[in-house]
C-alpha cells in the first residue's frame, strides 16, 4: 500500500538561522557513532536513548558520495516522510554550508556547487542532491524483519544514514518535529 504525507514547512528567521515553525528549540537529537546511540534530549535532560547503526565506511565524517560514512556535525530534520524501503525517513540537511566549506577548501567541489549548497543551507531549503558529497542522509528504520532486522541492528550497514529498529523509528517520528537539531559526533 502506498501513501504520501505532505509536510508544509513555514520558517522564521532567528538571528540569521532558519528554524521551521513548530520546531521545539529545547528538543535535540544527540548521536554518538562510537557508542551506537541516538539520544532524544529536551532542555539538557535525556528523554529516550535508542540503539543506532551507521554507515559501513570506516572513521571520520562523510566526504564523498559512496564513501559509506555517516556525517559528523550539526544538522536539522527538514522533512519527515514514510519510506517504502525503511519505514520512515527523517531527512537531514546534509551537505550543509560547513560540509561545503571543507569540500571546497580541498578542491572536492567547485564554486558553483559550493554556492548551491550554501544558499540552500541559509534559506533552510533541502540540500542539492547532485553533488560529489553525497545526499539523502537521514534517520530511518531497518526496513527488515526477523534475522535480517537483527543483523542490521547489530552492524553498521547503511550508506551513511542513521538506522534504528522499525519500532524505534516509529517512536522517534512521533517525538521529533521538523526543524529538530541533530548533533552527530564521532
């Protein structure tokens, strides 16, 4: 069965930062790749901790399409939608302007690509999908049952996303409004 959810996003500008209306400024997601956890935190208090799986790429932050790494940095959820493959998808604004700055400094992207990413980030628009840095990074479920679900929960297998069990992604979707900050650490 296929169904679609339309998300209408309105934004306000807060000291140069774009924050969608409805975002809870006290709510954030803290992710530790080393500890394989995603924590839901409100005003400094941990509300819930989930086990998480990450990209199959070894060490460091995502730098290129196909490297299998999960990015490190501060992002936000710009869209929530059902996923046929992974149950739910909470899209993150990767690559953002900081990712673009790093890539431009080492010659991985040109000035036009840097500008496209920078402008999208400043406006709060979805990042461009056709860059050498990769795209479609987010938080999703395993999209599997039985033994496959258990294997995915016990290993790093994504192309750079953050994966939770299907029951955990159901819970996280209910707790996380569009605009929620997501800090991903090593």
